[in-house]
């Protein structure tokens, strides 16, 4: 099965580029930027990755990105990810980035997006992997800051396919960003947002995302299973869900493999993704392998998962069809 998974053409739809910052690159960038890290080795860094819920993960995630300062830093970050993804036969990726995690510490938006964009272009030419960017707002910041970020992104509209919402969900429901999402839709962005696993009010957050915001897909969204009527609405609309088994295992007590099985059986367009692979020690191939093992997935089911992913991509129909 491992060989089958390795050879399968894959699609990644839930991947935070800042969550792909491996310890080795962290050291390189720290040195380049004259930053002293509070760790003496790669092993030291990995040993500090102890988290058991979303806030404890996010603390380490934001600390880690302090080394990202210049346009070449963002280029190197994205290029390293795309190389890794291409090595796992990922053919297409939609990549989240968190501009506010950088602008809030004085790193300009322009420099972040130019570095990422340049890597996407080079990777397509050099590695044959295609990718698009999704700009995420940080939900634990004020909605006004998200709106300002949305406006700041407009000169780069052609480089960004859609918007997302991430960071700490507690007390930060989807409706907090209703006006931001309305404007994003007017500007032609596609819409997604995190409804993280086992959060306070998870089901209500999924309902808000689908009914009140009108998202085009949902990131995570596993708790939808608690509300059969909501499952039916997602199914009717063909809304995709980007689920991340290994990440689930870190921020909750399980990979939620059984829930993923139920989502598949219910006809939901569920997909398997990696979230923050440098922190959770698993890219998309490892996520598929973990799930295949836990659920004894057949080759046909693995193919179905990747078909679901290519089907819900935000590519124009003719490009989508080329992967299917
Ligand atoms: N930012 C990066 N990874 C995240 C996750 N899994 N949930 C919420 N925000 C995130
Ligand atoms: Zn995520």
C-alpha cells in the first residue's frame, strides 16, 4: 500500500505555508537574518514541539515564523515545500498564507506575497507542480484588521484565488468576519474558513460558515457529523471538506479516522491534507498512509479521496478535468 500511495497523483488543499518551516530551514534563515534562536540544534527545536491543543500549537507556530523576514525567505520557504510536495507526487496544491502574522511584526505584505508568488512560478517551471495561494485572516485579531488586509491584497488580486480564516477559534466565530467575507466575495475571491476539530461551538461555526457566510468549502469541519441536517446541506451543495488526520491527532485525542470513514460513507466530499507538516511530522503522503492503516482503505478508496480533492480544487474546469 505504501508504494501505491507514493505513486498516486495527489492534491493538497489544506496547507499553511508557515507550517512547512522545517527546523533546518529555521536555522538557515536565523543565521541569514542575524537572529539568535533559543535552540542549539534541530533536535532541540523538535523537542520543543509539544502541543496537545490548538492554542499550544499556535504559540509555537507563531514563534517559529519570526525568522521569516525578507522576500528570499518567503521564496525559500515556499520552494522547499513545493520540492517536498513534488517528491510525493503532489500535482497541485492550494496554499494558505497568513499575511497578518507578518505585517503585525513589521514585515510588509508586498514582500511576503512576492516571495511566495515567485516560488510558485519557478516550481511550476522547474518541477511541474502547480499551486495557487489562499490568503488567511487571523480570527483572533479584529475584523477591522482583516478588512484592511483584504484591501491591501487587492493590487495582488490575480495572485490569490481565495480567502480563508484560521488561528484561535475560541470566541472568534465565523460571523465576526461577515462583512470581510462579503467584500472578499465582491472582489471575486473564493471563500473557505477553518472550523477546527472539537472546538467550542464547532457545529454552530460550521452552520454559520455555510449558511451565513456562504463558504465554498470548509477546512476541517469534522464535527458536522453531529448534525445530520447540516450534513445533508453540505452534501446537497457538494461542499468540500479539507481534513487533516495527523494534525487532528495532535490537537485532539485522535486522527478522527472513523469520522472520516463516516463522512466518506455519507457521500461528503472529504479530502486528506497535511495542515502544518513541519510541526506535525507528516506531509500528505504520510497523512494518507496513517488513514489507510487505521481504516484499512482499499486502493479504490484512496483514489476516491484524491478524486474528491481534485474535484473541489479552485481550478477552472478544464484544468481540473486534466487531473481527473
Ligand atoms: N494556523 C495554522 N495551522 C492552523 C490550524 N490547524 N488551525 C487553526 N489555525 C492554524
Ligand atoms: Zn489549518
